[in-house]
C-alpha cells in the first residue's frame, strides 16, 4: 500500500543499480534501534535471474558493515515468502512466524555473518 511505501524515506540510504544505462534494481536501508534493516529491494523484471539482486545486496550489506562497528548490531529484512530462497542464498536466516505486511506474507530474517 502507498501509505507504507514511502515510510522512513528521509532516513534511508538508497541504492540504484543500472545496467547499460537502464535502471535494473533498487534497495534502501535504515538504522533502527536494534540494527539495520534492508527494505524495498526490487529487481526489474527484465533483469531477474541474472544475479543483479545478489550484486545489489552484496553492495548494500558492505555499505552497512562500513557504517557500523563490526558485528555490533544485526542486519535484518522482512523477506517476502516468494523471495525467501533468494535471501537464504545471501545467508539471511528466517525466524519467527510468517506474517502479513501490506497483503504479502513475510518472514523476519537476520543476516548470519558467521558464513
């Protein structure tokens, strides 16, 4: 829903990955009390399945790690159920119960930095 789409917009760091001058993927992160949360991760349909999302998130995670003292706070996401395997491949571990956010089922996930 639009009412949640732009929440926290001003306090986020934003990323845009382009390929050949075309917007291919985007993401943002923000600092929270108990860690950093990655949000609004999206890969344009024409670029899906080509490793673009992985490259984007590797850069986002590297930026978060640079912004914080090593390992002091968690890196988290709310993973949409259809994308859960993508997040697992990036070493995010689901925990807790499945929940609805904006009409889409999600899991809370935390980056396992030991891998």
